[in-house]
C-alpha cells in the first residue's frame, strides 16, 4: 500500500475509472451481441435498430476515451457488414 497521499488518491481514482470503463465495455459488447442476434433472427427492422444502437455505443466509447477513432470506425464497418450478410 502506498504511503504518499497523492498516490493513495491516484489509486482511488484509478479504481473508479476502471469500474466505469468496465461498465462501458460490457455495455458495448452487449449491444454488439444484440445486433448480431437480431440479424440472425431475420428481423430486418429489429436488426437495423439494434445496429444503430450498437454504433451509438461505439461512438460513445470513443468520446469517453475507451476506443480510438479508427478502431471505432473499423468495428462499426465490420459490424455493419456482418449484419448485412446475415440479413441476406
């Protein structure tokens, strides 16, 4: 355990940020999974709605500093291709 006050505070801040990042990352994975599941079911309207939601969460992850801009663009592109191919 750290003795220095600034390091103790830093450890507290890091823990809070880790929890927040873990929550955002988990939500992101869930939204992507939901979009793919909706596409597999064949429901075009539900799939496009879920895809839009997943893309929105990917963009939010960029603004929170969780993903880089190009990584987000790549993930959105790949997800869109996957959903389109599943819908036929």
